[in-house]
C-alpha cells in the first residue's frame, strides 16, 4: 500500500475500534438480523440498473478529496443524491469516510428515503465485516471492495458476507495483478483511474485494462471522467458503469449537471 492509503487504512482501523466500543459487532448484527427478518430492504440491484441504463452513470456524492480539499463543504445528502436519482443516475455513490472525504455513514440513512428506487453504493474503505452490517443498517445496496487495501482472503470473505446480507459487491482494481482478487461473490469490477498512492488520475488506465477484464462481470470505470465522449469511448471498450463525482459536485447544481451530461452522451 502507498503512504496515503496506509494513512487512510490506519485511521479506518482506529475508527472501527471506537465504533465497536460504542456498539459491539454482536449487537449491530442482531439489529441487522432483526431488520432482515422483519423489515427487509427493497431489493435494488446496482448491477442490473447499470446494465439496463443507456448512460450507466454512478453519480457520486463527494464533498471532499484528500488531494483537492473541500469540493462542496455544504453539500446536503438530502438534496444532491435525490437530485441525482431524479435526473437519470443509474446508481448513486455516497462517500461515508469522514476524515479524508468529508462523508458520514448517516448520509446514506438520510438519502435513502428520498432515493427509493435507485441503488446506493456505500463508497468507503471496507476492511471489516462490521462495515457490511453498517451498510445494510443504513440502507446501502452495494459496497466497494478495494483490492489495494485488502488481502485476497479478506476480500473473498467480505464479498461472501456481503452476499449473505443481500448486498452487491464492486471490486476495485488498478493493476493487472489485482484481477486475481476476483471471486464468485463479486458482482462488478471497477477500474480506478486514480492511483490511490499519488492520487494521479489517468482514464487510460481503464482502456489499458479493458481487454484483460472478465466479460462475465459488469465493468465500471471510476474517476477522471469529465466528458461525455469519454463515456462513449469507454462503452465501446466494454464498460457499462461510469463513476463520476467531482465533475458534478464542483458545479452549483450537481443534479442539473448530471442531466446535461447525460443528454450529451
């Protein structure tokens, strides 16, 4: 792992320790089991939504970046995610890391009732099954599993656990060797065009890995996409999902920016 990623993961481990002290895993699991048994969430498949969409846009609610600082510090989770859904997003990604991305777990909880038919991805650095229970509890339909911060065994175990909770998985890779992290419980494969070590972004990473990616999985290109013609080119290369955040978030009206972007695809 890189220095920046190591810092993020170290902080995430401290966060989890504090969260587990406040609400132990056993108690959180009991709450989720009760929900599943008595008030199960509606099934919203991110994979199916992307496959059926003519644009495949995963619009991201991202208030801050480690490399660029605040993008939209006053971004409201009860306004922007619903606006994304209303303006054609195939899925909505919500950052829940607070320290580095200005997110909060309850952002999903706040947005969920207002985004009733669009899948929500919990975007975070998932390293522990505790976070999967959290994701279900707040209403997420899918989680991101980043190969760069997991062992193959842990990735496999987390993906399996996510499926037992009815949560889909998006495996994020950046290099050819990380394709070895694929397992039977991975629903989508995403190529992160941003190097998590340097935060340098190059969309050519997606094109470079395109021919190596499995045709059995829905393919997603993440980060660095700012032009509609890039989406068209990526679709020709086999991608069906396109995660875009800063391009929309830096505008006065992210939902409207999404609508105009889709019209140009």
